[in-house]
């Protein structure tokens, strides 16, 4: 019954813009639109062909003109949702679009829930569940690589990888079942070597999908990053360079930064959730000491540490202790102020940190080397956004379930168990992969997917 309702929502952002769109979808979309839209041609929306537009006005139930408008019609089934869709485009003021939506609802439409347009597209077979999830990923993408990955997902790149795996597993399962049920009717005997090879290939492909999820998470979620170093090493200058604006106060006075200054920046396409911290040193200043403690707390939890050293100064005893405490697997060392006369003993830094770059933050030199070092540490160089990777925790769990089932199948073979036991494991893996694309999934799972969408999409 819910799907039989004609739904409506504002499908543009909640901010003023050049245009605002109120979208309707459902069996009565044209009828409802005709109650609020008057075309200059006098032709009703109900008589318009799909993929045609009409100029006119939108009015409320009292006949008051709300705005000039363009009505664009998409006829079922060749629409985003698979239903009749009408989009009313008006001027993009928030008040205007809200008044138009109110008029549409008064004319008989029901308010759309979160993601309900995309949900209807999924239910009408216009896309599978991974493509639907990619739509939300595309909307929320915080960088170019994340957007490219989401676009590939919405185009079916992930679906194609999963379908190929399913077909391979289905062939193995069918052969196992046929041999078990009809051993005397000419069914070729199951070859253990062929089965082992097929399962090993599937396991490798599933592992690669999981590895791709971890690499892609860097671009989707960003990386908790700390800029740390002694006072006046150039941390704030680096922060401002990465942010492209003055985000931190820069002076020649050590200890200027006393609190954690935060921003999100893109470095080589990687979103860094960046924190510029107070200089690490022993201090009697009670305010500065609070900042130093906050810096140490951030260092303990950061995924990436940009450790800044002053090329024009010798290492202090505090820095030498600090060198031993920092985790090289999470740290890129930055020898800063390379535009000044070098004094720093670099050997101790180079021996400790395999990823060390030279930078002149005040002049912006060395930034490309920093990009490469960060990408190497995070393993993002191997990320191929167009290959079709996993991008939600739900997808990841389904692949992990499938992988566990394949591993159990291989273990059953190693233990010499019957083919029936192996078949059960292969079918469990298949069920997980069918759930991933939404072909065998509960309504509860579908509800969870779409409740995270914004209204209007």
C-alpha cells in the first residue's frame, strides 16, 4: 500500500540556489501535478509525453500563484523510479520550494521518506542494492576519488564483479549437486583439483574486495591526522599550506598554538581530518601545558602523524625521546625550513622513519613529495576507483560471510568430508553474495539501507 502512494519531496539542497526542484513519483504523479501546475500552452501534464517539458506557473489550492515553473515529465517505466515522475522546477529560494511542496502535498501527494525515490527504483528493478547505496555515496563524497568510486558503483561496476563470482560459484554448486543426486546418469564426476582451483580463485577475489574496502575507506571517511613537533618548527605554516588559507596563527614566538586547531583538507585527493597541535615541550605555562597534553592524546589515536622537524635547528633532547616514541608505521617525517641554512642532523630521522620528506612550508616547496609519502603510507596508490569496490559496512559483512563460507568449504575438502558438506558451504557463500546485491535480502535490511538516505533522493 505504501508503494501505491504518490510521493513528493524537495530534491535540491536545503540552501538558496538558482533552481529548486520538487519531485513527484507514483501512479497519480501527473494528476497531482495538474492540480498545481498551469501550462502556458493550456495542455495538461496528464497529456504530456515522457521526457518533455512545459513552461507555466505553480499555484496553491486557493489559486494564488507561487512561482513560474517548468514541469518535466518522465513516463513509467523509463524513469528513475520506474514510475511516472514529474519534476517541478522553480526559483531556488527555500521559501518558494517549501510553498510548492506544501501545495503538492495538499493536492494529494504524500511526503517522501528518506531515500524513498531510490528505494522505489530498487524495488522496480531499475538498480540493485549496491547501485542504490552508491547513489548515497556519490552525494556524500568528500573528494574526487570517492566520487569516482561511487560513480563506478552506481554504474554497476561492483555488481558485475559480484555477479561474475556468483556465476562461478553457482556452476560449482550445480555440478556438486548433480553428481550427488544423479551419479549413475552420466553426470561428470567432480574433479577435486578443478573444485580446489575454483574455490581458491573465489577466495582470492573476495580477499581483494575486502582489501579494496580498506583502501577506499581512506577516501570515503578521511584520515585522522596530527601535525606535531616542537614549538616553532613550522607546524602552523604547514597547516595553512595544506588548508590553502590562514587556519593557524603563525608567529616567530614559540608556543603560539596552545589548543588543537582542526580542519579537513585534501592532500593528493586524500581527505585529511587535520589537527595542528601545540608544540611538544616541557613547559611551566599552565595554559600551554594543557595544549601539550591535548597534543599527546591526539598522537596516541591518530591514523597519520606528520612529524615536523626544523632543518635550521639541532635536535633537542625532547625530540630525541620523541623519535623513539613515534610509530614509524603511522608517521611521515617532515624536515621543514629547507630554505634556511641546514643545521639539523638528519641521520637520526632518516634511520627511524623510512618516509621522510624535505619541505619549505613557507614557500610551498616539497608538497608533491609529501603527497607521495602519505599515499605510500596509507596504501592508496593501489586504489582503483573504477574497478568497483565495496563502500558500505553492509557490503563488507556480506563479503566476509561469503569468504568464511569458502574457507569452510576448502577445510571440508582438506578433512575429506563428503561433497554434501562442501556443497552446503558453497551455497552459504552464494546466499551472502545474493544478499549483497539485494536479490535475496530481508525487508529489514532494505529498510536499514534507505533510512540513511536524505529525503528527496
